[in-house]
């Protein structure tokens, strides 16, 4: 799905093959611009990113900083959300750089931070005492991927 969206935006897409590719899954190329793309899919409204760094004695903000330090500087994350999407329908997609993702993760739970990026917490967890929503600017478009 991600490769198709990038191709529609005018990019040539190179796909890495194998079960687990480190750092990125695709490379999007347009003119002389090359973007390593890390694709993250979800069916439940969130993407677990910094969760593995959260241990006893480590705050969410510290875990998020550890996650950010482990990311390539030039990678672009492409988030695809299938929650509440009927079979054959188009999933929602978002694009962001690691620094913006870390900022969003730290803002969650009223600034306490959280290891899982939430698309729209009220939509998928209506009884939650927190309300998170991804920034509108992250929504995928040809303009967004060209400017990021």
C-alpha cells in the first residue's frame, strides 16, 4: 500500500525483501532525492514505538529519547492505519520524521509521555482520560511527502 501511494506521488520505490529489515523498509526516489521509509501498520489505532525502551526506573520521556537516538537521521516513518477500515477500502496514512514523532510521543498523556503513538485515542479508547490525535499535517499527500 505504501509503495503504491509513493508511486502515485511520483516516486520510484525500491523494496527491501526479508522478514526484518533494519532501519527502513523502502527507499523512495524522486529526481535526486532519496528517502528511506520505515513502514508501520496498525489495526488498533496505535503504533508501539518506544515501548521496548520503557523499563522500571525509566520515564516515558527517557524511553522516547532512547527510541529517538536509535533512529536514522534521514528516515521517514509512514504510518498506515487499518482500524475501522472496511476490506477493500483505503486505510489512513501519515508521514513524519523521528524528531516530530518523539515530540508527539512526549506530548501524550497530558505531557507525561507514552511509548505508543496514538492516532486518535478518543476514537479507539472512548473511556480514556486522555485525548491524543495525530497532527493534521502528518496526513499523507503528495505535498506532504515532497516537503518532509
